[in-house]
C-alpha cells in the first residue's frame, strides 16, 4: 500500500511548470499562455490565455510589458514597441494594451502622452503621415483650412463652388449675381453680357452660360421654375426671313391704323402683289402697318419683300 502511494506522488510531480495535468497525463502550455491551478506540491491543472499588457512563455509566470511605450494584446508571447507618431493606451504605464496613430493636431513619441502641436498660422495645418509622423503644411489658394483654431488647423479642403478661398480658414462667397466660380477657385469671375449665371444662390453662383436662343441676357440670373434665364428674359426682337406669322404674332396697331390686308384677309404679299391663300398660313415681314383709309392691297414699305 505504501509503495502504490509513493508511485502516485512520483507520477504527479513529473509535470513541469509549463505543463498541466490532463486526462491523467501532462500537457504542454504554449507560449502566449500560462499554467495555473496548482498547489505547492501538485501539478498545474489548467492552461490560460495570457492577459493583455503582459507576455507569457507557457509557464506560470505572467510578465508585464513594463514600459509606457510597450504594449501587448491578449495571448501575447512578447510585448511590442509603439513607434514614434503613435501612442499607447489601456492598462497602466507598465501594462499598456494598445498602440494607435497619433490624432491630428498632436505629436506622439510612442508613449501614452499626446502633445498638442501648433503650426502658428491660419494657412498651415498639421498633416499626419501613414506612419503617424506629424508635420505642418501650407494650404494653397483655392483651398481653406479647418479644425482646431487659428494656430492648430488640422485639415486643408477644396474651396466650394460659388466661393473663393486664399488658403486660410475663410470661405468668401462671390457676393453678386453676376459673378461665379467653380470648385477650387482663388477668385470669382464676372459673367459677360450675353450670358447668364446659374447654380447656387444670388451670392454663390457656380457657372456662366451663353444666353439661350429666344432670350437676351444682361449678366446675372433669375429663376423661372427649374430653368435659369436672364434678368431681362424677353422674346426675340428680330424675326428670321420667311417666318410664318399670324395676326396674333404682333401687338395691336397704333391708333389710327389697321393691320395690313395680307394678315386681315388671309392674303400673301409677294413682290408687291396680293394673292389669295388656300389653307396656307399668311406670311408677312416684320408686321408693317398702313393707314386705315387705304383700300385694296399694295406693296409694304421698308425691308425686303417675302
């Protein structure tokens, strides 16, 4: 009986510190884990994942990363160094658990401290590279800075259409209905006569377009439904030759005059003669008038004949 107990004790104590009892035998605990559940003279009974902020070699020892610039996630076999341009977080100064890129507007040396950086000018902003290195850069004209304050800007953005930008944080509207700008403009442009502005609102026009047929434009824009037309939108003043006209195409005749017979009676003027029309729309050049005491048909004065 004494011999059997002695054999049992020898077998149980055969497991090392990096091993644990399982199914009557000894199993090895891998790096990134640690053994646990042991008494002073009995083998370990479990193998557990190493906690974040420490590293484990498979034995019962859990070693903290120890430095503010070192970190580890859970199940780590070793700790890593947080590079310059990044900062550590989580745990305490001896057991950091994460490393992240330095935030915009700050500089980082790899420890847990994030130092606010000042570029000293509204036209400059703090740029962070993919490696987390912070440097000050100048925002060019046609763009504007944002974020932070006048000495700690964090971004440079393209100037929006209808505005002008000179590299600082100011975004200035074009200001008048006759000026416009596309995105990324350092100044606004005057829309020439014969064209009209559109897009945006009366202070932030974004385009200048040639006046459409049948309209006249004096610079600027007014809205008509969803279409943009000139401030002085009006019918064309000149009728092309041989345009088909009807009495309703012209304003009323002046006092003491009446519309020419060619229009009143559905006749056509051609080379000074009259000719009856059969189901054909009358043609007349520029809507000439004659005194109402005249009778019959005569050639209309002024302009070419149709």
